[in-house]
C-alpha cells in the first residue's frame, strides 16, 4: 500500500466536500477510500439503461456520505458488489 500511495494525497470521504471548496484537486494526485454502506436496487433510465447507486462512507463520520452512480460497463461489472466492501 505504501508503494501505491507514494506521491499521492489521501483525502478522506468525510473531508471531500471541504477539500473541493478550498483546493484545486485537478492539480493534485489524490485518492480516497470508501465503504459501501448502502446499495439501492438497480434502476432503469427512461431510455432503458440500467444503473446502480451506492452510498459510500469512510466510517469516520457516518453523517458524511457520497453517492456514487454506476452506469454502462462499470454498472455491469460491479453491480453485484456486496454492501460493506471497501
């Protein structure tokens, strides 16, 4: 993990909103980690495309969640991922 994180900045999900407001993250090589705390049953768009919604949290502040929408190949590959997965 140390090798993979070399020269990267860790930003916790619970800090993401404030970091987006105060830093230009497009100029930084950063990573974040999250746990799937809730999965919504896959849904369909008006044109019939299926997608998933995951709620992610860093387990530091359970009130700060990020919603992740999965479409296309990402949805097809990952929609069965279990809740609780990092």
